[in-house]
């Protein structure tokens, strides 16, 4: 049986990888690029929720947020209970004879324990620094309500704590019998961006765009999110540095991946090991005046996906058809020759080439819901709670709309539809919902999206409160 090694990142943009390309110049990710040359690169893969916990839950279970009741990061608090029992794809692999392990970040609802071995050391948002050390960092932060660390350097003379993730994975791998499924899950390049020294100069002179876009033509949802972030409080130099440090963090990840590839080669495992590179969601770096994720603009929702199967004769192929993270479990089951349990939705990316819509959903839409629940920050105008918003992508079009506000289905006006022809506006920065030429397309997509969300599972609102001692912004 083939082994599987899955490199998984948090907030990883496609254009941070050399194999995907970046208009500012070549990205320095030789190890990931080499994996892409040995396998398949999916150019249009999207997550099923542009935030950590629901995206990770969908990927693990092969289910949409509407199936699990997991719509935002509140689902990771200890009081949360999944409305119905589900299994995860690593559990299916274990039953098939695989040794399963995760090193690094997990961030799932209580009750989901996918891995036989699960070691989170090195994945903490504080990167192993004390509160005083974090306070002493010279950091770039929006000077607004959301003042998280968007660019800083790790203290001198201190070992870089996130490397514990790789160290522990290598130790496990070096004495592991086959077959195995190993996921190495880096919290990076998620904020806070606290970069290992030496990586800050790699992209220092790259001509990153430092001009913030006009957001007048976006939905109210996207404009409200942008105002919550407050990027307009930063200088052009600071905006360029934020990008340079973010991409530098991905260079560090690539070097860590290189360590694992070297061990696989030395063990002779590379010839019969499937390698995957992926992420839970992307990351805004100024698009729509945003930072982080949360919205459905491509930089936030698109994710890199590379699958290299040593038994596949065709190498270095680029797949342009739409797909999403929910397709990964069924694809893996097929590659190792086991039957997919009926719970798992999605499709096998190597056998089913049919065009299917990509769905994504975020938010609980309760009266006290916030965009950033751990900070109690981000609400709709008029005092309304942050909405549940859903998206459909089909071919060249993207449409998203509010599905739930203050615990209720919104009125037609409150739906706040965003629609774009991505061929006409590839930056997805212009709302065409009022264009009469697309009226029939908009009506059809809105109906299709509404049908997808109609039977959504709801969690008990009483379980969705972040404990007061955690309202510090460390869980986003």
C-alpha cells in the first residue's frame, strides 16, 4: 500500500508558490515546485469555508458546513457539540491498516479525533514566545480595532519554535512502519506573522502593489469587513513589508518541507508515497482592502492543491477545472484502492471530470455573531450580528449572499448579493449584481445556492459563546 504525506498550511495563498506564479516575480519554493513537477497541480481549487474550523471540518469529513453545523471558529470551543456523529477520512485510513499521525495544528470541533497520534507542539499562535516577548516585537499592525501582528521578526538568539512541528514529524517518520498517513500541519503563514530571521530579505525588493483598491463597488458585507480591518491606517511601505514577510514565511515552510522530502528519499519511501500540498483557506493581503480571510474573493477562498502519486505516469499536469477541498478524501480513497464510505461527498479528481459547482459557507448568523468571535469584533451596520454568508462558483461566475442574519432568513434586500463574471473582472473586485445582462444567470445561481443551503443543520446557539478568558484574539 502507498504511504501518504500531506503538507497542510494555514492561510496559504496560491501565488506564494513558484509553481502557481506571482506577478511581482518568481517565488522561492523549490521543494514544493519539485512536488508539482512530479504530480498534478490544481489551478482552481477552493475551500468550502474561508475560515479555519469549518474548512478543516469539511476537509476531514467530506461534508459541507450545512451538513455538520460547523460554520465558524466558535465550533472549536469546549462547549460545542456536533449535532450528529461523523467520521473523518484519517479514521477510514486507519481502519484500512494505516498508521495515522498529525504534527502541528488541528483546530477541529470537540469530539473529532482523526489521528492515532496527534502532537500539536510548535503550532501555537504565540510561536513559543512569552507574552512579554510578543509585546517587545517591533510589529506592523493595522491601527484599528483589529490590531493583530501582520509583520514582525522572531527574537534574536532564540530557536524558532514552529520548527518543532517538523522535528517531531521527522522523529516519528524515522521509525515508522508502513503504510502510514502523515499530516504535517503548519500554522504558518497565518497571522501573527513572526518571521524567522534571515527570511525577511528574500522579497525585500519585489515590486509588490502597495496601493489599496477602491471598494465602493463591493457588497456591503465586503465593505464592512474591510472597514473592520483598517488597512487604510498603514503606509505603503508597511503594506509592502506585510507582503514581503508573508511570502518569506512561505519560503521557510518550503525549507521545512525539504527536510521531510530528504528523509523520505533516504528511507527509500519516496517511490511509493503520495505527496499532497494544500491549505485550509487562502489569505487576503490587501485585496478588497482585506487582511486574513473571511470573504469569498479568490485570494481568500482559493487554495493550492498539489497531488503527486509516484504511480501516476503523467507528470507535471495542470488541471484548470473547478474543484474544492471536499474532493480530497474521495480522491485519496481512490488512489490507495479503498472504497469511500457513503458519508463522503465530493468527487474523485482523477476519475470524475464532470463540472460541479463549488460551495462555501461561513458564519452562524446569530444576533451576537461577530466576524472575529474571539475578539467580539465585526458586526453588520444597524447593530445586526455578523451574517451567515454562502457562495457558489460555477465556471466563470461567482455569486455570494447572506443566508442568515440574527437567526432568521434575511429579506431580499438584506441578501446583499455579490455577483461577478470572473473573466471580465478576474480580481473579483466589482459587483455586477445590478447588471441586467446577467439577470437570468444571477437568478439561477441564487436559486441553486439557496437550494444547497435550505436544509442547513443548526447548532445550539447557547454553545457558540467564546469564554471570556479566551476573548484575546488568539484563536483567529
